[in-house]
């Protein structure tokens, strides 16, 4: 009897984490081919149409799901941590607020915190995913030939040390904080607005809030992604001097030369890349929660 009550008390605690991870993994299965094409475009292999055609002709349909194990592992860590911790944080905040809905700034703070937690936990899987997706573009002698995500993580630790798993984690964490602040806070706020103010039904509310969430996730994170990209691709001049000394220097120089809208260069493409996964995650999460209700979980 005591064990049963313990397990029934444990489920509400772990439920947001389990549901978050499962919804993120399902969304990844749908979005993975798009993400694969995106990585190849970023590596300079041409337009979306050229990349797709070359991948089918040279590597076959299966190549669109290369790195899927790492993508699923990333969701099992990153999305489990960020969605689970966000729901845990907001539940505590609502309880402290006497059960009243949270103001937007509190939701944003919960989203920032959840994003940082998720990025720290998910960084190793993210590194494995990027390396597996980019592997086929390297010369044969330089390819790492990871067989799956766990093999990639093992090789990274063996060849480069444990800390290499968090290579580039700093900019990734900052970007994740901004993305999750926009994604998580706007979704909860939109659900309240569509349901309470506009009287939308459940399906319309979820879809509408998912669209809003995808847009704000993109809008909040693109400036950080833009700076990260500029830092990663900079080359030294003839005197060996780099154009930027760091992320803050890049941000200030960009603001001075191009104004705030310079940070939103390529926003439509970026939105198409980010928003679908955000939308699919929320839609799958809603379906999982409905299924759990029907079986009494």
C-alpha cells in the first residue's frame, strides 16, 4: 500500500518531464529531414532544392534521417529538462500566487531558467547531432564515422576529454534562454488569451498558441543566433586581426553599423527552421496529455 502511494505521488512530479521529452522526440521524427537540409545549407552546399536533390541522388532517402539517434537523444535530454522544469517552476509560482494566473514577466523568468537548464543538460547530444549531420560533407580521411549518438559521445570523451561535450555551450545556453523565454511564456499567455478572451475551442487554442509560440521563439533567439554565426565564421585580416573580440563586441558593432533590424537578417528562413518544431512539440504534448486523461494518468 505504501509503495503504491509513493508511485502515485511520484508520477505528478515526473509527468511534465516525461511528456516534454516524448513530445519533443515525436516532433523531431517529423522535422528531422528539414533540419538535415538546413545543416547542409549552412555548410554552403547550395539552396534547399539543390541540397535535397543532391542528397537523394548521391546518398539516398535514408540520409535525411542521419543523426536521428542524436536528435532523439537531444530531445530526451534538452526538451525533457526545459519543458519539465518550466512546468515545475510555473506550478510552484502559481501555488505561491494563490492559484492565480502568472503575469507575463514571471512566465518569461521561468522560461529563461528552463532554457538554461535544458541547454546545459542537452549540450552533449546537440554536439553529437551536429557532428553526425556534418560528417558526410567532410573529406573521407577526416570523417569520424560515428555509428550512433552513443558512439559519438564515447568517441568525443575518449579523443577530446569529458569537457569537450560542452564545447560551445556558452553561446548555446544564452540562445536557448532567449528561445525558451519566447516559446514557453508566449504559449501559456496565448492559451489564456485564446481560451478565456476569445472563447476558442481546445484544438483552435492549441494550434493558435503553437503558431504564436513558434514565432516568438524565433524572434527572441535570432539576434543571439546571428551574433553566434558571425563569431563562428569570422576570418582574420592580413594582419591576423579578427573583426570582433567577442560576442558583446560583435553585438555592439552590428548595432552601430546596421541598427537593431540587422540582427533580424534572414528572419523568414530562420522562422521556417525554428517554428515548425516548436509547433509540433506543443501539438504532440497536447495529444499526449489528452491520451493520459483517457487512461486516468
